[in-house]
């Protein structure tokens, strides 16, 4: 190999090209080696060990045992309605549902939207994919909903009304729907397939509208969503009077064309701010797409939008 690199060929011969390629490869390897960072502990952690040497580096002590900590898989979950004190933080934890008492797949939604109603009276959970309203203190079932799907907790999660414990709202196909807990009555309040778009004077014509499962009702009762891919609109609804504001988030701005959010919401969502900004006096809406964020603010009484990029 040494002879080939420095062989009899002239500097302009084929061996030089081979040498340059080897040097370039060596440079890449050295660059990668220099950029690699190795983590080291200031002091060796106590009572810690590597739980999976085939996956974690041998020096990575990723699991620790703390004095007085309940061993893994030995915690006995209390009955629904019972409470216990969290050993780490000292907080009181109340069980609202469990596999044993409620059935399989007992979960709540994401951290946002909140599972709790306006005053914290109720909690919205899912048991085996079916939405259920329970008492937030005892776990008692208020509305089980039988086998009828009212929203989809962790899918397109319903959001509670900002002012009333008695209502929650969700997107359903092309519609905005609400449910009254005390009466068990569902009402479809808006249908974006036929609703007139004030910008054009024609129907929106959406084939779906959703929220992607994340985000919450604002503190003053506005709800956000996004349309089907063909219309690529971000929308918010004032739930107090059902006024609608929509805008095309996929328009090229500042040389950037946002990626269109897929109908299932896997690559983005739309969020409304918790209220009106105290400095700008604007209400902001953010379309979170795969490659950037687009910010909007509705203004005046019209159904048009101001756009802030």
C-alpha cells in the first residue's frame, strides 16, 4: 500500500487521485472522532448500575436504587377513590381509574388539554378507547357514554369549556360538537362542510377539521383546529358566540412554504394562546408544521386575519 501511494507515477498520475481520496476519507474520520463527545460523571453515582449493556454504553449507569424507594413492579395500586402520598414529592395522589377497577386502557389525554373541567369538578378520561366523565375527587362515573364515541381521548381529545363544568367540546369529522354532562345531550354546533366562509361568500367545504389531540381551550373560551390537507387552513372558534376565524397557513412567507399538516395530525397541530396578549393586545394562533411555525392574530370584527411572521 505504501508503494502504491508513493509509486513511480508522476504527481499528476492516477496514484495521486487515490492518495487524495484516502486523505479525504482520513479527514472525515478524524473530524467525526474529534466531534464525538464522551460523557463522564464528576463522581461515580452511588447505588447505580447499567441496566442494559447491550444497548447503553458500559459506563452509562442509567438506573439507580434509592434508599426507601419502592422496588420496581411491587407497588400495589390503591382502589379507585383512594389516595396515597407520593414518596418522592410528598404530593397526595388520588386514583380515578385503574385496570383492576375500571377496565383495560384507562388513560387521560396529553398534559394539554387538561383532563379537568373548569372548576376541577370532573375529569375526562378514556377507558378502552371510550370517553368517560368521572368525579375528580372520587373517581365515580358521571357519564360512561356506553359504546358511543364522544371525542377520542389521546386521539382528538375533547376540551372542557373554560367557564362551565357542564360542557366539553370536540371536533368530529367536519363538525364542532359539544356535550352537556348534566343532560347527556350532544349538539353539533358548526359544520365546516357547509358553513359559509366570510372571506369568499362560499362554503368552507372542509372534508375534516381536527386538533391533533394536543392544545387546550383558551382561558376565555376559544378553540383551535386545522382543516383537511386540501384546504390547509388554521381556524379558531370563539365558543362564546361561535364566530369563526380561518386563514391559509401554507402560503409562502419570507421565502418559506410551510409543510401541510396531514389530516391525522401526525406532523403538526394548531394552538391558540391562553388569552389576549397584554402588550400587543392581540390573540395569537400558532400553526405548528413539520418545518416551521406560523403565527396569526385575528383582528376587528371581520373574519379576515392579521398575520404575524
